[in-house]
C-alpha cells in the first residue's frame, strides 16, 4: 500500500463505524484479534464498537454495544478467555451462541441496533457457523432496513446512508477445520496445551511402563489429534477422516506389543473425540483402553483433555496471527463496496489473504459431507495437502516397515552451530525415513569436528524413539567449520563410504556446506549431495522464512515478558527494558514485540538514532501519564554498538523520572532452552522427511559405477519454507543474497511486521510498505496444490 493509499484509507475510515464481535466456541487469540481490529480501526479514523456476548449482544443492544477507545484493549493480548467481566481476568468481550439471531426477528433487532449507531461494517470472529450467520445477515440487510423503514423505526435518510453491510470474518477455532486458511486462531495454542500434557504424561508412563489413551478435541476434524501425534511420536492414532481398516484391533495390539519387545517402556495412543470405524460407529477412548488391557494386560489409563485445550495463554503464533488478521480485516472492511463479496481473512504461508466467505464455508461443509458419505480419502484431500502430508508422514514414521528395495546408499546426519529446539525432531524423522528407504544411516556427534574425529556411528530405528519432544541437541553440536579440519573430514567420508550429508544447524551449517562445495574441486569425496535443515533461534539462515527453533525461542521470550509485565501489577507505573538474543537479526525481538504488545523494539535492520530514542521516550511518557500502567521496550542484543541496553535503560529512567520508574532484564539463554513447541516439532519432522527424500533422489540419479558423484550447484541446498512452499535453494546462489558480516539474509521478509508493531503501539507511522492481502479462491484445485509441506 502506498502512502497515498494510506491517506485514502484514513479518509475512508473517517466517519465510518466498525463493530467487532466474537461468536461460538472461544479460542485463544481472539483477544489479540479484537485488540488489532480496535486499534487499527481507531488508527484510520473510524469509530470502533465492541459487541459483548456475541450475536446475543447484537440482538439485545443497549450496553452490549459499546464505543471503544485505545485503552479499551490494553493488556489483553496475553489473555485467552473471553468474558465481559473485568474481574475475570480483565478481558474485553464475551462469546455466546445465540438462538435469537437464527430468526429474522432477531436479525431485525440486530440491524436496528447497528444502524442507530451508524454502523455498517461488521467484523465477526468465530467458526463456520458464526460466519455463515454473518453472511445471511448481510444478504438480508437491505430487506431488514426496508422493514425498519416501513415500521417507522429509522428514517429514509438513515436507510440510504447505510444501504449495504460490509462483512469480514476472522476464523476462531481450535480445530483448524476451516478450508482455505493454513491456520485458524486458537489451533496453535491448543496444540501447545496438548503437547504440554503429553510430555508430562510421558514421564509418568515411562516410570510405570503404562499405556496412555489420550482423547483430544476434534468432533469432526482430526487436526489436533494428527499434529499432536506427530509432535509426540504416538504409537497409534485415531482421526475421524481416516477410520482404521476392519481388524484394526489385532493390528494395533500387535504393534504395541512389538514396541514393548524392543525396549519401549510406554505406549501413547491419541484419539480424536470424533473417531469412528469404517461403519461410522464411534471408537471411544474407554473401548481402546479395555481392548489393550484385555488383550495385552498392560496397565492402561485414559486421559480426556477436554476444555483444558481451550484454556491457557495464547501462543506467540496465535498472537501474531490474530494481530495480522485483525489489521487486514479493517483494511478489507474499508476497501469494501456494495458489490464486494463478504470475505474471510486467512493465512497463506506468512501472508494474510482474503478468502471468499461463501466459497470457504461451502468447501468446509463439503468435507463433512464426504465423511458422512464415507468418502474418507476424499475428506482427507479436502482438508488440504498439508493435512494429507501430515497423515502420510505420520504413517511413514510410526512403524518400521522393511524397505521395498535394498539401497546401496548411505547418509550421515550431524548438528552444527548452537543448539535449537526442533533439531532432534528433524534427526528422528530423517533417520527413520533413511532406514525405511533402505539406506545405511550414520549419526555424527559434535558437528564437523566430530566427523573429522571419526565420531560416526550407524543408527537404528529405535535409537531415535522419543527424540521429537527433546530440546537442545542430543547428538551434540559445535560451531567448528570444515576449513579447520578438512583433510580429516574428507578422510572419514571416504572411510565410512558416506554418500550424502544432512546438516541440521544455523548459520555455521550454511557456511560449512559452502566451504565443502567450494572444496569439491580439490576432493572428489565432497562431490556428494548435501542438504541443510536451518535450525537456529535467530532465524537468520538464508533460503527459508522460518528456521527450526525460532518459534520455541519467541514463545520463551514472550512467556518471560508476560511475567515481567505481570510483576508490576499493583505497583506504580513502570517500564521494562528487555534484551533479546538473535545476533544482528531482529526477528526474535520484532515477533516477540508483537506477541507481548511492546511499546518499541530496537533492531539492527531498522536503524535508529538519538532523535528516535527521544521520540520513543516522549511517546511512552505521554501514554504513561494517562491510563497505561506498564510499558515494555525490547532491544535486540546487537541492534546498535553505542545504544546499549544499559544506555537505553538509563535514558528511559532519566527522561521518565516522576512519571515511571524503569527496570532492565536480559533474557539470555532461556530463549535457547526448553522443549520444542508443536510448530517446531512438526516443522522439524517434515523437513527431516523431505530432506532425506531429496538426498535419496540425488543419490539415485547420480549413482554410476558403484559410487555417487555430483558437482552441480543444485546438489548442495538449504531446504526451507518460502511463503507456503517447501524449496531447495542452492547454497552457491544464496551466497549472493547473504550479508556475511552480520550473518543474515540481505532481505528479510518479516520487516513488514514492524509497521504493525508501531501502529499497535500508537505511533503515527506511514503504511507505505504495508502489503494488502490478495484474494485466494477456495476450490478443490487450490486445496490439492502440493506445496511439499
């Protein structure tokens, strides 16, 4: 959007009124969405009304529809529960299902309550039922106004002025069951709750050699069950889209028994609440438990997770997603005209997109129709290629099957650089896919240095059991580059007949593979396929939008900032200056800043000077003089050589004297620790699978006279996610896109987050860099496109 486009948007917003409501089941992240809609609406000059208790509040009117100001949504981004009482966590609005709105009389009352406040723009956050109701409301709008006019409840001028209703939807659903969007608001947070519980259960199950049957939500959609099974390495999985074949009871018990015979001390079975068999009859968690007890005699327990999956604080992903969607929703509302179809804001890769509401809802209903008619394979396809890929990967990794054709190839896998959450998930999937393909698979301890020292061991399927949820690097990792030990490294490649390399690591992994590629002219042993899986909390490896470990690091920093802000509750006004890691890359500081509602985030990529610091201090001081009690300022560790964390702390302390006091916190290595988030577990698992499949293809294509030989640029690549497509980028091509001095890509996709960060902190900043969401149509063809992820 150009600066002229922003001014036009502001002119369009002036005099307009927007109402925002949440409806149906609650989902973590809804508050962040309401906050973004409210602040973006006010930012562009519109009046924003918050509707309490969903559609019921719209029907009842009165105090249920309140004009919002900037402070109305202060300090709610970290809250998950929606309710109207400040005593219950200080949240903003409630969510309720409303029978009255399903009747024309109810919708007539709702129309009157909107029109009399001058509202003709409505943002609805809810599931497909709530969005369908909004579209019916929109289609009836002119008829409802005519009826109100005839009854004398509104004037002809009012009816003309508000002749059409603009609707934009935000999908709030922990089930991630809405077609056309990669993720719905709340799904990632629910997965975080589930994996936390599975991790806790795993320890007790191991102690007592128990089997646990865990029931998760998902009456009609198996997304939560499927991804949590991938993230935990579950032994068996039941989802409604893929009922097990007849006779599954015997097969499941055989698999569990085999797992125990190979040394496993526990079994985890995950079942979606809507699981069924091929006849459409329910498979319950108690039935599965009784089956295991009667046939195997294992001590077996059932845990039904229930509504705990809806609770807890929203994840960083959900907070950023909701903020992004909320901002885009306001832009879409103000750009809409009488002929603009109602749309839903969705996520495609890392971009907000606009989905035609009716198309998306109809395709979502088509999935259920396919399941009702027992067209189960089609139901999985309609969920989208990502869901289908998840299902296929789970089946591939859950159980070892003999390779169809013996392989003559070998792969060595190692970690390089600092530890990052998700490394072990990538290792597990890579090892198991390699073994399933028939390769000899070696794991190397301590990175390139370990390879040079001969710390190379062949690995078996069960050696990597339980690795998915482990933090750090179980293999051991070092920053040593190959140039320091090239001769010994090459000698061991030859000694162990290693025909391909998979390196999981950060910027050092990228630099190391570049060194090996550049040395191919001197050593034939280096003329083998090589692949890098980017894994670093800094998210600074070229060739990918996301690196393994960065999501876990953002969540760790976010959780710390939440606690830091909470520590000042009930005290005098206070500002916290918090230092994050990331080297020169500001991704961690920026994303954490959005997730915690920071007032400023200083990074190297967005240069600042003393005048900017002065402006920031004055801006925050003015806010603190009014209703704001706590301020938060983030600083990336290498954002400026002179404006250190200590300097910024002293500056804010001096300039805020008499208004607020100031404290400093350096988060340090807690951002690097902890268990991986579901995102990093699932992402690492998928990258490990795709990387080994790619290496296998390269080895097969280049196998001549008993050896593998490659020397073209496309045989040494970084595997990464670009928007929503899995790509393999040659390291020699990425070299030209890399700032080696500062160890990061020259172009950073996430810098457009900065605009949203500043706007939500009430800075008057031009939106000339803002990219509006494109329209993406929701069809069978669009859902079937294979992105490789």
